[in-house]
């Protein structure tokens, strides 16, 4: 049993399966299960702002709302309650955010899907799970 596990959640079937696996691996009495969602920063509402790459004035509020919704849906799909999972939401580059949070939290393991919602992008850039697996200072469990 692990005392603390971080699970990146993007709403994909594989990330939900990773959450299910992590829930079975974390100590049910004293363990901590963290669900991390990483959002793209929302751009400004107006055409000029979007063209300039400016962030929405309420970007953090949007990121938090949308990220928490993704985590809640994943928890519902696997039968977990809000009391069993600690949600964390950020915007940024997925691999870097996962690595940063795993270090900050000092988790024993990261459990993640082998692929998420960005399959085409990961073919070009390299998969997030591959990067995390090779750089993380904790155990990394990849769920297929």
C-alpha cells in the first residue's frame, strides 16, 4: 500500500482507469489520493485578445471550475467521493506540472494512463507518461 498517490486526470478512459487503480493501491485508512487536472490557459474573449494570445481576465476562475468538473466526473465514473480524493487544478505543460506537483506533495507514486486525450499531439511531441516515467523521483505506474 502507498501512503500518497498523484493521479493526473484528463477525462479520458485511461485516466479514469488510473484513478481506479490508484484508489486500490493507496492505504484506505491513512493514505492520500490526489487527482490533478491540467488545463490549457483560457484566452481572452475578444478576437484581438485571442489573436495576441492574452489570457482571459478570469483565467484562474475558469481553469479551476473546468478542472474540478473533470475531476468530479472521473470520481463519479469510478465510484469515489470527494472525501476520498483531493483535487488539484493547474494550467501549464502537463509533464512539467505533474513532475512539479509530485515533488511538492512528496507522493510515493504517480499513477497515470499511458495515453490521454491528446493522442495526436503526443505522437509528435512525445508522450507525457513517457516523460514523467523517466524523470520522476517517485514510482510511476502506467495504466494501459
